[in-house]
C-alpha cells in the first residue's frame, strides 16, 4: 500500500511547478514589458558615486582594485534596486586630448539578476550598490583613469555612466 502511494505521488509530481518567491524569471533575450505604475520604480539612470576609489585589497597595501559605488535612480530620482547585469570598463586617461578616454585596460562583469547576489552588493544604509573590482596588477598612485559603467536589464533600457578617478585619492 505504501509503495502504491509513493508511486502515485511521484507520478503526480510531474505536474508540480516550483515557483520562485520573486516571481518568474524573465527571458534572457528581449525586454519584459513592465506595467504602470510599477515601471516608475525601475532604474532610469545610474550614477557613479564620488565614494568610488582605488583600494587596497591585499595585506601588502598595494592598490589592487577599485571599489565602485553606484546609485540606481528611478523616475522620481530616488535610489532603487537594479536587477540586471553591470559591466565595468576601465580606460587609461589621455592628457590634453579631445577624447580623454584612451585604450581599455580592464573589464569586469557582475550579474545581479539573482536576488541573493543582488543583496550582497546592496548597501541598505546608503541605498547604493558597492562593487570590489579586483585587478591583477598594482595601480600607480596619481594615475588618472576613466571608468565606464553599463547596466543592462530585461526590464529597462540600457543605462550608462562614466567617471574619472585618480588612483590613491
């Protein structure tokens, strides 16, 4: 009798759908139409916060990365959560040039579609995202760099931000 009940339960499990508490996952290709007024709460702009700086991530004290602070702003210019993918591109700086962004020297990609990963980077107090982008070589103090940030999400248009920083400041 017990074997029959277990077999019947297993056959019935084929129709069970496990649902995420965060709703269905959006398709990876194409945009998801978000209804009003919810769409007003999605990111409409991203800004690199002035707390962005080069950082020491090792015991020797060498500048080995960049700590990036990002604000995602909704339609009301209020900080909001951003579910999507961040791409960070670091460029050298060309002095006295009409286009100061020089050759690309590093790229990092950080996916934030997973709620757990998104939570890890979210600073609840400041209502910003913090990313520790490690780099395999020291950054000379005083070197000027340009950081370009791209946010891509199935819920919003692609968003861009650019920030100039000086290593060690």
